[in-house]
């Protein structure tokens, strides 16, 4: 079901006017309250509504204009999803913008906000949101200058999908493939796994099903051999099933399992199978999200997912451009995309504050 357009009041109430008067800094809150109806006109709201399937079932989604406003404020304040939800019940500036003054409960959940942002990025509407905000700021003279002083910095953006070790990555990929085949054949997954000879794949816990001593290096190597044998059994079975062998999800899952093997497994000089020491450069860490990677905030701090790059106007705090890259990609890789955004905005970058990673 697609959401209805969001039509909050245009003229501020007496209470809202009193809140605006008390906002001495962070003027973007005031700007968004005054111009939200222009930023999210009917045309743009309908564009955002295309993020949702047009199904008659389910509850009407939260208006994407509200979620988009929260996304802008997150970028402006540096708030996490959890902090954004908290701000909506504790901070009258956030409530002013999203039309929920003195609400006891936020108008949407943390999960809803995260899902919306993911969909926004996938459809490329995150750039559209920024560009439209900047255009409106310049048109209304609320913000904006042709001579831009800016700072570019990155921050971790944690992935939403589960990160797993090599054993569970292999097991997850095999379970995904067998799950598709079992649905094709109208059978239970456990029944099909048993017939193939890979009962461990159907278990809720691969490691529990293997029932080995995970502190013993020899038993860990034994477990790796068992899982790789299960992979070979699955591949051999799929080759006997023409319908399954051509199914995109089945092929993708098995190819992913082989990729994980190539990245994480080695055969030593004695012919023993074991985990490869070190981490492959483009190592896969999640089955459900093939773009997630290990990244580092510092030598001692690691994160899993992506890097978010934000170019902020130093004179007014407005976010001029945003880029998202894999967590393991150097910062400098995003600068060309940022430069294109600024060219579109027709501004002259006269001063840029960056750290050495962007050079």
C-alpha cells in the first residue's frame, strides 16, 4: 500500500512561533518548518511514494515526507537512528519540523526510519532529496552562497544484514539454495536436506548440529571439511534438477558459497583444509547484503557495513552533498561524485576542510 501525501499546517501556530523565537542557532530547523510544504510538494511526495509497493494489503505506510525530514535532520545533527527517535519525543525543534509537538511517542519507529533510508539510497533518491533541499534554500535565500566553505568527513554506517563467520556464511548460503528448491518441489526443507545428505544445513544452528569442540583447531578443520562436503553434495544434486539449476537464486547462493571458500579457505602443504590466515581484500561478510564489508574507524576499532561521507557548509551547517561507499574503500574514491554534486549546484568551492584520507 502506498502512503498518502503528508499535509501538515503551513501557517505556524502560536506555540510553534514561540518555539521558533527560542531557536538561536541550528537555523535549519526553522527553515524546514517554514518551507516543508514547498520542499515536499505534491509532485515530490508522489515521487517518494514510489518507494512502496502499490498493494491493497497492510497498514498505510508512514508518509515518506516525514521520514525524509528526519533523514535531513539526522545528517544535520549527526544523530543515529536511536537518537533521532529519542529526539522526536524530547526535542521540540525536531517536533516542530515533523509536526508532533509534545508527542509522547515518536510518529515512527527506528526500524521504519532505517528501512526508509535504505530504500531511499537504493532508488537514488537520497541525492534528489539533498539537491531539492539546496535548491529551495537558495531560492528562498534561507541558506546558500555561491562561495562555498565546506568540510568533508566520513563516519561509519553499520550494515543492517547479519555478519557471520566462514562456517555460518557457507551454511547460510546452502540453506538459502535448498530453501528455494524445497519451495519449488513443495517439500519441507528438512526433508530435502536429509535426502541430499546435508541435514546440518536445515538445522537452526549449523555449529550446534556439527556438535564439535570449537576450541580444538583439528575439530574446527574437520567442521570446515564437513561443510564443504555439504556444498559439493548440494551442487551435485542441483545438476540433476534442471529447473533448479537454472533458478537465479539457487545459482547465486551456490556461487556465493564458492566465493566464500575461495576467500576464506586454503589447503596446507599436508593437504589439510583450514581457514586462511588474514582477511581477503574484498571478503564477503554477509549473505543477504553482498556490498557490506569490514571497515576501520582506527587500527583498533572495526565496523561492518559502509562509510557515509558528508559535505557540510561551514557557514550555515547545511549538508551540501552525501556519498556512501563500502566500508573498505578509501575515502578519496568518493570525491569525484561529491564534485559532480557541487557542479550541479553551481557553487564555487573556495575552502575545503578534509583529513589526509581524502587526499
